[in-house]
């Protein structure tokens, strides 16, 4: 039986949209048909690069030959864009963060269920084979009872992102843009959404968070700390400390391997490397998961269900309340 080709459209023509377009082209059984931007010149230039059609939002969303739409606009626009697309009964993959706040996230989830459309958050690290291998390894008790975790995620953001990151009118700042990765990853591997114990940040002159630190608790079992910045070379490392060992994933956006050290008494006794091979363009795996779900008739992905996307936005709301950081348009 011939596999159904999943036909895509993209709203937004920025840097992240190009990476997703390349991923769709690399994923068998997927085809990108069109892009739309509120700036026609950008959509035309994007369309020329990827040999696809250039549309308005309205014309793209009314095309019957498009099965699923990837929303790649700035996250202050995600909610409005998603609700508009759902009004046209389009399945959706929404770039992270899902929205600016939990209220918006819940509105999308409610609308998706009302109209019977598939919706998935595109936080690409959740879909990596190496991340799934790590989650399974922990579920098997590889390091015993996990007691604490530490994640650092930060770097000097490229120039093409900096205008948006510093701009509060675009929901700029590190918590929504980068802090979501550690929060979502910890929720994934620990199979639980955390409670926020504390959060602190350093603000930019424009009033958004440049460096942030979160203190999280998972039930009454696990304490975690997160440090993140778009202006410091913090690296990308997650370390999980358990009663029987330690797992370190030293470059969770760039490598497929993590290390495990086992403990006997008060010493590490053995070390090994584990993981799985990730595609060079890691977005391929989220494209494949969305296509799998659509072919199966699913309305949510089990990798990151809608309820979890909403719950993670509630965590980010709680973090921003403690910084404090609230955007004028909220």
C-alpha cells in the first residue's frame, strides 16, 4: 500500500521556517506546497528558495491540498495564527513556545478539540531518537532513584535573532525562547511537570530577561536547577543524579550520545556511552512524528500531548511571575 503523502504549508518566512522547510524535504512521504507571510516580499523570496508557492495567510489556509500547517511566526502571534487556521479546519504544528502564556495555550487546545484537528507543539528536542532513548533508559531504572538534576542552556544568539529577543512587544527574553527547552526536556525525561520553587533573572535595558535561573521541584522526589541565557556561553548540558548513577547529556542539541556512570558505595565503578543517531537537521523527527499521527488519525502526539504543552506554559507563567516579567499586550 502506498503511504499517504502529507502536504504542508508554512505561516511565517523567517529563519526557523527555512530549517523546517528543509526538514520536510528530507522526510520521506512529506511535501511542502506553500508559504505565507504578512510581508509578501519575504514569502516570495522564501518560495523561490524552496520551489513552492507564495500565498497570503487567507489563500494558504483555504487550499484544500494542504493537510497541515506549520506556524513559524514570532510566538506573540502563535495564538491568533493558530485560531485562524483552526477556523479553516487545518491540522497544526506550532513552533515552540506553543504560545506566550497558558491562557492562550488552553484556547488553542479547546478549539482544536472542538473542530477535531490535530495540533502538536514543535519543540524539536523532544522528538530526537537520542532523547527517546534517554527517557527509556531512565524508565528502566538505569541510575536508580533520581534525586536532583541540573541543566545549563545558553549561548550568544546569532544576529538574526537578537532584535526579536530584546523586544518585549514580540514577547522577547530568554525564558520563553530558550528556558522552555530545559523545562520541557526535564518534564519529558522525568515524566512529570514541575512546580516552580523560585526564579531569578537579569534584565536587559529593554525590560526582558537576558539571564535566568529557575529552581524546580518534581513532586517531593526531585529538585532541579536551570540556568539559561541568550547572551552567555553556558553550553547545552543536562545532568541527572540518581541513587545508583549519573547521566550526563553534554550537548543535547548537537549530539546523539549521553554518558552513564554507575555507582558502587561512594565511587563510580563504570562508565558507558549510550544514545541513538539523530538526523543532521533535527527538525526531521518532528516532521515524521506529525506525519505518523496524521496517517493514524490521531489528534495529538503522545510525545507531547496538548495537556502537557498547556501545563508547561503554566510553569513558564509561574516563572515569569517570579522574575517578574509580564508583557504589555498581555
